[in-house]
C-alpha cells in the first residue's frame, strides 16, 4: 500500500527550547524531528499524535500539541519515492510543535530510529538533515511560532 503524500513534522521541545532529535535507522547520521505520513481518514492532528506515540512512546495528548500554522511542499527524496504512487514526486508537510515540561527519555521504534538526543534549538537546527525540519527548529529558536 502506497503512502499518501501528506505528512506531519512534529518538533518536540521544552519551554527553554531544547529540541528532541531522532537518528534515522535507514540513514545513520540523518537527524530529524518526528515525521510521518497521514493514513486514510485520519486528521492531521490524529497523524501527529500517532506518529509521536509510534516514534517516541510519548502520549502527545498529555502535553501541549499545537499546529504551527504553515506547511511545506518539497520534492520527495529519491530513496523514498518507492513508498508513494508512481507519479508522485512531492509531499506536503504540516508543521506541529509538542511542548514538554523538560527533556524526557523516549522509547524509540528500532526499525525507524537508532538513537535520540536533546539539543538547544540552534544546535538541533544545524544537525537536521531536512531543510524544512531545520527551518521549523530555527523558527522555534527565534520565537516565530504561534503560541
């Protein structure tokens, strides 16, 4: 079954702008926030909650999950295109933030991620492999996200 080319990016952070990054299992050295494609019939909010639970073990409903009010359209990396219908080359990513009271330990999905780390937002932005993820973390660092 092909993925829908609509996804969420969830930047998990603390009030003092520590950001959680996950290292991809399929590309060691590629660090990112929580991401994932929407399932059929699922709202974007439901997708965000599901992906946070699957990738970190955290219950997003127990914390402050907010839509940041913007989305990105980007070309899907060649190495991931086989997951989408044959003619699909672009994805629309909707950006969310999840604020935790402090850096918490997480339970990684071993097939998806190798490790995690909490970093100050500016350092986290520099480590993100995805330009849209880097941009979202920089917006957080600069206070440019909706409260």
